[in-house]
C-alpha cells in the first residue's frame, strides 16, 4: 500500500532529498546543520588596518600621510571600536563605516577596501534592524563577489525575517553551493576540508515556501471548483482490498454477465426496477476493475433516483437506496469531492438497517474525514462502527491506518493483529502488518510467518512479492529484493510500487552496478501506470537534477514537478511536492547567481 509506506518514511525524507539536491552529496543530513544567527558575524578589515598603522609608524618620518588616508583610518578604527564595544553600538558603528565609505568612494587608492566596508556596514545595519538598508549593502558586495558566503548567509537571515522565504531559500542554496565548490577545491589540493553544512533554518524555510505554494494551489482549486479524475485503477483496487468482503464480492461480480444487466436496463420500463439493476451493474463494474464504467453507472443511477423522487412514485427498497448512496459516497471520495462524499455516506446510514453494512459505511466515512483533515472525527466514527459490529476487521484495518498517519506504529500493529484475528485470510492486513513490524524492529521470524501465510493465501498476488522485496531490501539483500520486485511486476504491470522499489534497490547497488538511466526508466514507468505515485515522482526529480548538466535540463525538472500538481489531491503530499519544487527552483536560481556555468552536480 503506497500510502502506508509513504507515511512510514516520515517527514524528514523531503529535507534529506532537498539537501542532497542542493549539495550533490547524498550523505548530507540535518544533523550537520549549523546555527548561523549572525551573532558571530565579525567585521572585515580590522587586521589589515592594524597592519597599515604599524607600517606607517615604522616608515620614514619625513613621509607625509595624505589627510584623506588619516581621516579614513580614523573612521575605520572608530567603527571597529564601536562594533566591538560591550555592549556594541551598531548604529553608531554603521555611521562611521558610512564616513569611511564616503572617503573610499572618492579616492582610487582605497578601492580595495570598499567591499569590506559595505559588508561591515551591512552587518551593523542587520544588528540594529535596518534590514532593507543592510540588503542594499549586501547587493553592492555581491556585485563585486558573487561567492561571498557571509553575505549570502546574511541575506538568507534577513529575507526570512522579512517573510521573503523564497528569496531566503535561494540564498541558503547559494551558500551550500559555495561550500560545495570550496569543498571540492580543498579535496583537489589534498587538504581535509570541513563537510558542507546547511543553515539550521533550512527546513523551516523550505516548509514555508512549500506551504505558500500549496496553499495557493488549494485556494485556486476552490475558486475554480476543480474536480479530480478517478485515481489509477491500482489505487482504487488497493482501497477496495482493505475491506474484508472484497474477495467475496469480486467472485460474485465475476460470475455475473454485465451485458445481461445492460439489456435489462434498456428493456425494462419500470424505473424502480431499472434503478435496482443499475446498482447491480455498479457492483459488477466495481469489483471487476471497470472503474470508469462503474462511475458512469453511479451517475445514471443518481439521475434516475432524482427523477423517481420527483415523480413521487418511488417504491425502491431502503436497502437499495442505502447501497446507491454508499456507491455515490465511494466515487465522490475517489474524485476528492469530500463534502459530497460525506453527505452521501450519511444518507446511506439513515437508510441502512444491516449492522454489518452500517459499520462498513462508517469506516468509509471515516476515510473521508481523514482526507478532510478531521482525524478526531474519523476516530469517533470508527469507535461507533465497532459498536455496530464489534467483530469488524474493517474497523481495525482502517484504524491502524489512522495510527500510521499519527505515527503511532505500536497502536497500528495492535489493530492489525486484531484485524487478522477477526479475519485470518485478510492478505492485505498481513502485508501491512509485515511492513509495520519492519519499522517496529520486530523479530524477523514473526514477519516471515506472516509472509508465508500470504504466499499460501495469495500465491499470484503482486503485493505479496512487493513486500517480500521490501523486507529483503531492509535486510540489505539487494539482489534478492530485485528478484522479488521483478516477480511482482510480472504478476501485475499496473502496480507502480514494485517498479519504484526496484529503482530504489538499483540505487543501493555497489558503485560498479549502479545504472542511473535504468533507475530513471523504472521511476518513469511507475509514473506511467500511476501518475499519482508521488514517491516515484520525488525520487525521479532528485535523480534528474543530479543528472542534469545544463540549466535547461534542470528547468525541465521544475516543469515536471509543476505538471504533477494536477494529480496531487492529498494535501500533505501536495505540501511535500511543493517543497521539493521550491528547492529545485531555488537551487537553479542560486547556481546562476553564484556564477556557475553549468548545472552539473
């Protein structure tokens, strides 16, 4: 299950990806970040000034020092003194640096010192809160030296204080790129350099930029009333398989000739009978993976129901009506029309009398509430569902997913175990439990027992070998993992997860066995069968940026991330996608700003 593994990977994955993108070093992690709040930002040129004074005093006493140099030296020394005074007097220090700048601008012999003076005044101005003026001085410095690391870091701090997070992110990336180039030069010179380290605030800035972009997309969708298409067939099938009745309903649907039902719909004149037949058609289409036709049949049934209700001639059973609204809820949920789905499920509950179906309906409603960001209400529905059906494996299955979202894997494990106790043949529950047990670092023998049971229950199920591959990969058995992923792909070419996982396995091969192009092809294949597979998209963007040699190739990655937002309906995933896009854009702009002539990492 894509969503389960996606959540289990944790929120730090985007930071790791983005920092890797910016540095070209996959081993950089948040733990290496440094705290740069500007408090240790020393002024430049003080040592040079002291050296000049010493040289002047030891020179021929008959040599006359020009008055402007004397005034210049006095202004500088006064500025340094005020900067270092306890407590510092930054505003007055900035005034004296301004006097020194005025003198330096008037005399060519002082040209070499101008940039240091602007940098020093910028540092003072930042300290006493004249942020816009500080940025003006920074611009002067960078016009002369694009790779001035201190100024890049200062601009990042100031932009963040001003709420200009996108600009701050560009400067953070520029600083990282400068560190990377210094690191490479040091290695070439045989020295042992310090590892490049991102600023401490890098994650907060990334998140702020990503959130702003995600919020803009969500607001625009609401304004336009954007509707989503159905997700990939694999995604829908995975959702249906989480319910214990899936296999039974699938077998029943495969035994019915849907053409006969269509003929009945076209030949029967009684709208009430037609409506009941349409519901049968929806069931057959849904459980034979003909989801587009199922959706169309739902709309036909809903239109006919409205006609019947308007004519006041309805004698459709409550059971049939409850089923209609349950399917409306399902397909509205799949197209992310959450309020309409919520309403449909509640209408179904008003009509349904079967306690088992009421419990299932509440579980489905809980899923809508989770996607609406109302986890507490979702949990309340699941509690109510257990009251309706105390033995419901569906409740335990879906409550486990809620625990995963809340990152409570121990509770997820407990609920999955209850699910399996209630429904021992529930293959997907066993697979999810195996995944959770890996993350809970449970003894491998217990995991193996569940996997053996899955193979026995479903020997031709792609997901079984997909999870077997993940277990092997977790144990660093890369070749074995690849074999399992290959079998999973052969069993179901519409399942994107083993394609993605095989790509991840290839990345972990020893250097001699890695094949970036083959890995890229696998990620692209995963996205071809399921454009909503965000984990594949994230990794593909990372890989493409690492392989990009030109700025145009890097821009193509940004364009790819832009296009992917169309398929991203989950708000958390949209935030992650927007964050990665923001980092890619910032990296591209930073590389140009610091004067790199190519994008090769």
